[in-house]
């Protein structure tokens, strides 16, 4: 992919992990699952690219779902959002990282352009974005919100294509901060879980040194636990909260291992577990340590989803955890 990661001192420096975009084998089944089981309600449809957007109120989406197809997804004015051949099987499309503002995003774009980093830019109407592939093919979005009310934007754009070309302009880039940490989560009353937001992702990688250097130097995340020699690294964004965990994959398949959704408290973990059991939804894992209490389920395509309540303890060393729980470290 051109220059080596350690030479690409781009430092996007996002605040946090904002959302995940997933390819799913049946959009209707998955959208219903993420609403009624995961408790993340659908807030917008974009039929032209076969996509549904789900949010718990903190942002325009915590999860986006796209129907699998081998065809290109084309937005407004012919803008290619997903190229032909990508998204033919269920799995991760991209991870979206929230930036401080447009000026921070455009400054990173200028550094990336000067270093000839391959990237794509998009105007989503409600946000501006830069997209890059990491060294192992995971697609990363860095975005800045551009409007004050994403709900009003969605209401005025129902069933329309919303994404097109964007030409970053350093002269007009705004410093306005349009994210909020103070929000009342939306609740789906009939759902088994009631998460506040998506907050973490765990990746399994082939080349941990190369990938860790990329997420440090290009993504601009900082290490808060682990190191390459230990076989894992936990990264945080500018907001200070851990957002990405990365492990050497060993005998496992590389790519996304699981997504993690934050719950309000431990009582919500127990309540969710009871309701999932009553609904006949199998549990993949339960975790209970000084760092968190959580449960893990799988979506209709087998992608693992963790629902956790944080605790104030330190992130444990993976070697202290049972082998089947080590990838659920943080």
C-alpha cells in the first residue's frame, strides 16, 4: 500500500470509535435483530445502496448495515461508496472514527496527501469523511460531523442517496465541535439489551508490529495497554477511552473479532442475559473481571457482539484470563 506505516506520520488523531458499518447477508433480518435483540433502533434507510442505519442517540449511527452484493454501491452524483467485488460476503465494511472537527480532519488530509497515502473522501451531508485501508485490508473512516441535528437531516432525506464527492478545503474548514458526550440514550422497550453506544472493537492481525505502527502513526491512536512484545496492544483516541484492541491472531482468522457496546451498569448486563435466555438466544461468552462485566452473543451472520458494563479496575494481562476469553480483554 505504498509507504510503510512507520513512515506515514499522518496522525489522524480521532476522539473515539463512533460506529461500525457491516455487510449482512439479509438486511431485513439483521435490521430486526439489531433493533429487537441488541436494542439499537433503526433511524434511517438508504435504499439506493441497500443500507440501514441504527443509533442509540449519541450519534447519527452506531451501526450501519449493508446488504451483501457483488455490485458497486453508488451514491449521489455517481459517487462510488463501495467498489464492485467488495461486500459480497457478510463481515466488516468499515470502522468509523469520530474527529474533533472538520479543521482537524482536513489538516490530517493535508498531511496524508503530502505523504501520498491512498485515500477516498466523501461528503455524507451530515459529515465529511476520509477513508483508508489499513495494511491488512480493514477499511477505516475518519469523519467530522457538519450539522447540528442529524435527526432533522435524516427526516429530510428519507429514501434518498445522501453521499457524494467531497473536495477538502483548508480555507473553509470549520472548528465547530458537533459531537456530544451528554445525551440520553434511546431505548427500544421490547429489546433484550439497552446499550448506550458502540465504543470498542477487537481486531486479530497477522503482523502486529506493522499494524500497531499504522494505528499509531496513521490513525494517530495512543497505546494504553500492552505492547508488541506481549502480543497485544490496546489503543485509545483523543477522548482518552480505549477504543481498539489488537491481538496477534495465532491460529485464528484475522480481521474483526468482535464489537463492544457499553451498557449503563452491571444490572443491565444481568437483565440482558436473562432476557436473551428467555428468548432462546444463545450466549457465546460471559466475562466477569476487575475491568468489566459482560456478555457476548452472535448476530445472524455470526459476528460477535459484546454488551458490557465497565468497572474501575485495570485492564488485566491476557495471560491471567482463560484462553477462550483473552480476546475479550478490554
